[in-house]
């Protein structure tokens, strides 16, 4: 599970986005998004899919199943 948290943080930081900007894109509270990045809170499948879509990566990449970022 640690892979998810590292990867969503790294993808966000690569775009120089703040946690607030990501939270706004997901229509959630910044604290909620922050808890996803730190692993305090689990993400719903819907949020995981939305994060993958926002960053243009596959859910498998976020989950650590593959190192290929490209969605299928």
C-alpha cells in the first residue's frame, strides 16, 4: 500500500501542484486528500480511478502492479 501514497505524492509534486489543488480537482477537502498521501485514510476505488485519470496513468501504476505509467 505504501506504493500508492508515494506515487500520488510524486505525481502531484512533479506537476508542482499543492494538495489543495489536487483536492479541488477531486472535489474533496484538502485534509482528506492529505490523509490519502500519508496513508492515514484509504481511498475509494472511485477516487483512485479519478487520480489516475487526472495524472494520465493507470490504476495499476498507482497500486504498484506495474512501473509503466501509461494507461491501457
